[in-house]
C-alpha cells in the first residue's frame, strides 16, 4: 500500500571530486553535526519511451539501500519542493498499482520502462540546531549513472544535497556561503535523473500561460483560465482513481468550467475545434456525474430518513433506497474507472493542452481584453435574463421545473465567465460571480428536489413493497415538494437583487 512521504524540500550543489567537505558547523543555526552515516543506494528510474513523466519533472524509481527502500514517486509542488509517495519494494519491474494510479493521467496509455540506473555512495550528516532540533540533512553523494532508454554512456559525478527536516527555507540561504566557499555551485539539474539522461532529458511541459492584463489581448484571459482548469483536472484524476468522492466532484467541476468557458468565448476560436472539445467534455462530465449524482442523492435521502419518527426508520424503508442508489454509484464508478483508462480520455487531455498551448484563434481573439471580456460576460448575463423571463412565464409543473433548470445552467455559465475576468474587472466581476453562484446554488437545491421526487416515485411503483413503505416515500416526497417551493421563493428574491448586474468595460 502506498503511503505519503511528506513534502521533500531540498537543494542540490555540484561539487568536484577533490573538494573538501564544507564547514557545516559554520552554517548559522547549526550547533551540532552528527556522526556520518554511509549507505549504498541502487535505483532504477521508470518513465515512458517519450519521457512523459520527466517532461513534467516527475520521477518514479525503485531503490534499495538506505532508509527508504522501495518504490518512490516524486511530484513537484513548488520551487525546491516535491511531494513524495512511497510503496513497498514488490517486483523489480512491476510498478505498484497505487503509484501507477497517480501517473496514468500523464503517461496516457504509454508503458513505463526502465530509463536509467543509478548507483550512489552516500554519506549523510545530520545537522542540529538549538535544543537538539533536527534542522536538515547534508548528503555527500558519489554517483554513477547509466542511461537505459535512450541508451547512453555511463557518467560519474559528485553532488551535495541539503534536505530540510525541521528547518525552514531560510536555512538554504544560511547554508549557501559554507557550501560555495568550497567552490561548489548550485546544480543546473533538478534531479539525478536529469543529469543521467543529459541531452535526452526533455524540456519541461508548460503548465502556465502567465498573467492576463487589461491592456493585453482577450486570448490571454481565456488561456490563463483554461490552464487553471486543466491543472485542476490533472490534479484530481489520481484521487478519482483512488476512490475520493471529493476528487470526483472537483474533477467534474473543472470539466464543466472548461466547457462553459469555451461556450462563452467560442467566437474567438475555430468552431470545429471548439465543438470537438465541447463534445469530449460533455461526454466526460456525464460519466463523472453518474456516481456523483447517485452519492449526493443517497446522502440527501439518508438525511430525510434520519428525520423520520423513530418508528418509521426501518430497514424496509431504507433498504430499497440504499440498494438502488448504491448499485447506481457502483456501476457509475466502475464506468468512470474504465473511462479514465480509455484512449478517448487520454486524447481529450491531449486536446485540451494543445488548445491551451496552440489556440486556433480568429482575429477577434486579439482584441483588447477589458472591452471584449466585458462584452462577452454581459452577453452571458443577457442569456440568463432570457432564461429568467422564460421561467417566469412557464406553467407550474414539469415545464416550470425545466425552465428553472435552464436558469441554473445559465447562472453557472455566467458565474464561470465572471470568474475568468476577475483579474481584469476586479470587484465588479467578483460581485457578478457571487450573485450568479447564489442563483445556481438555490436552483441546485430545487433541481435536486425534482430528481429526488422522480426517484421516490419510481421506488413507490414497486408493487412488492409493503403498503406502509410506500406511504413513507410519499411523506418524504411531500417534504421535497416543500423544499422545492421554498427554493423557488428564495430564487425570486435573489433574482431581484441580481437584476441588471453587468460589467462596465471601463472598470
């Protein structure tokens, strides 16, 4: 079973083979240096043939020797910082499934193969501060590396590492003088693997598009926002594979945000490419939604059941609910796992990143951001106005429910559109986003009530149920009707407060 290894925070230095050790006691804050510990570390690094992990500065290795025998996955989380995940040694060339689940979103169907073998003679010095506080570890490494894929000549080097234990990042600056006084320099390589592969090590995949500016083109606003949604989607993928309901929810939200943004800004891009991505995103959101919706419904009805008088809270009543929604969740989650290992999903991820990095622009994408974003966000607000009018004139019943559901969808799109321009339009955009979110939230309660009543009606149609059970479902149905009426009243009030909100392009 994999276990989080915490966040590794370290800096590397290149040292000559003949360099004397730095004066570790001269580092400000260091009061004691423990006796050195020596280890022989043997590691094999794994990646795809195209070095997909290395391109994202992710390393996956199997190492023997030292204190952390086993498989080790390192994921970058910031400057000099990497999240570590460990798994037992297992088989030499069989990546543990619990680590594999965390990288499939990057390998995308490619096999993992050994790409480098490293043998390291390590001498470690523990550095202690006042009160015996273990500040950091200083490691003096003599490394021999062999590139396996692509094959390359063996290479030897010496490097020093300082890894924080309980010290703060200020310790790096404090240690720099002592290390560079020996002639050592900060390493040009982010990892041993990078040095082992040399020129074959790939350039880093771009994960950000910079910050958009009022005077820049509207394209920058869109790509910056889309980049955030891609990052969120990639970040949540492992959690979904590992069974996290919250990751499932957040991944679907990122998918919807991306699609919503394409809808708002579709006029800036090639219609064909936008439509292709929209179809893929709609497909993915639908599959992610099935287990998520079943879980939300189950929790909703469980709460209703808990609120019943004690005499009505029986297995006869709760059993059919649990069976139906539990089965729906299990089937839906099974389909999610199948989808996340499909070629269609991997190609969708490729398509999203390609769209961000090489957007199929039309001339209007280069119009000034402030004016153009105001126009497009206000256009989304006008669409919401039309939905409001349609809902106001819809007949009570299923027609009204459908109209209010459309209002909710348009409010969600306006919310996302306003979010995307918060950096350009500031407070006015944030106000519009909050207002749209409130409408979305209220009408979400209404829609959940509609779906819950349909579900309860379907359960009540089972003629094999005892008569008392059907009456309990009818009772919960009545509660849901009151919930829906209350939500509709709140919506009307919230709509009045939100009426006329727009973004001024001069803001």
